[in-house]
C-alpha cells in the first residue's frame, strides 16, 4: 500500500506525503460528519479509549456551517416556533 501511494504521489507530483494511516482519519471524520455517534466510531476503529477516537476525528468547516445554518436555535425564533 505504501509503495502504491508513493507511486501516486510521484505521478501526480503531490507535495504532501500520503500515508495509509490518513485513510483512518478520513474514514473516522466522514462517519462523524454523517452524525454517527463517536462511540460507534470508537468500536469500528477498535479503540479502547474514546480519547484515541477523538484524535482520529476532526471538526470540519463544512460541518460547522451545516450546524449553524440548520440547527441554530435562533432559527426557531425566526420561524415563530
């Protein structure tokens, strides 16, 4: 896998080094963005500690925007709820 990724880096002339481990971070973050409970992500990744899973999941700008636009309590007042 590492050789495969090195070849891709060379072919695409990427400046950032790609590692197989990056896929675990991306996978965990994607699950979190899809509102999968972090405890399930912890189990899927095989972590014994939730703090390890928190290292693998990243807060993204796009998810923050989604939360602010769709789940902002101020919207309830605007809609008269």
